[in-house]
């Protein structure tokens, strides 16, 4: 599919409140057929999503430890997780330590997922992922571990106000770029 046709389809699914604010842009190299162009997202005419650009507004993690130490990532801990650790340790660990262990385990999982999703985004081809987005259900795109699919689903007009607001807890453990687009979408509701 050509870029102009793909862009037109993506823009047709854009939330009405974001039309004119979010843009899909691409560069191509006319005289270098072996060099692929770059695609990126712009919000209010500022480049927001382009892995190769150092001027992007979003922080990209370079190590798992950075994710673990980032105070902006909030990981909700549920009683079931604490109970599972209590059973593992046979009740010998104090209550406050159980919460710390559960949080440590969960943030390690989150860090691994974020690093994996971020590295796959840097290697992915925007056109391939966007085509997959158009051929997959909105629910599957929202549940995907792919950062770009999450973003495209968040700014989609098929995702209503109630669904966006109900995503608040799940978004807390996502990559900062997904949080950025979530906050952008919430601000338009």
C-alpha cells in the first residue's frame, strides 16, 4: 500500500478532537532507493514519535535499571500478589516487606516488557505496523505489547470516552510515549 493511501486511512480513524493536531509524516529518499524513509508522528507540529531523532519530547530508556528507578512509573500492587508471596514465604516475612517484594517483582516484569517493546519499536517499520493496526481489531491493538499499536489505538475514534477513562490503571505501567498519547486523548474528552 502506498504511503498516501495508508496515511489517508490512518487519518480517517483519528479521533475528531485530534484531527489537525496529530499528523502522520514521512520522509523519503527519491534518489536512494535502497534507503528507507522515516515515518513519525507529530502533535501540534512537534515531532513526538521518531526513534531516530534526539530532539523527541519523550524519554527513551537505555537500561532496565532506569525503568526500575523512574518515579513516574506507578505499579499497582493487588492483594492477590501479596497473598501469593505470603504463601511462598510461609508467612515468615513481615507485611511491609511483602509489599516491597511484590512491587520489586512487578516492576522487574514491567521493565523487561518496556525494554522489549521499545527495542522492537526501534527496529519496526512504521508502515508494516500501521497496516497491521488497520487489519486488527481495536481490542487486540489496545492489549498488544507493541508501543505503536497502543498509540494508534489510543488516538482512534472507535475508542470512546468511557473506555479511555477505564484504561487509567493499565496505562500507568506503559512506556512514557503511550502515557503521553493517553494524556493527550484524555485532555480532549
